[in-house]
C-alpha cells in the first residue's frame, strides 16, 4: 500500500520504454501538490498480505 498523508495519490496510465521486449503499457503513482504551499512530501509503502 502506498500513501502520502495529507496528499491525494492517484494511479495514472503510463508507457514503459525500457523493457527488452519493447514498449508496454504501465501505471505510475502520481502525487499532486502546489508549490510553495507544499515543501515536503512524506510517503510510505507497506506490504499488504
């Protein structure tokens, strides 16, 4: 589980170009924030079994 307390985390579509078999669809985590209001981003990743 990925979280960034106080900020919204989204999963966006992406393309992965470094695969030896060629370009493939992927996903990326996106944290949106506004400068200069947010100067630090604290995030955590936890294993969920």
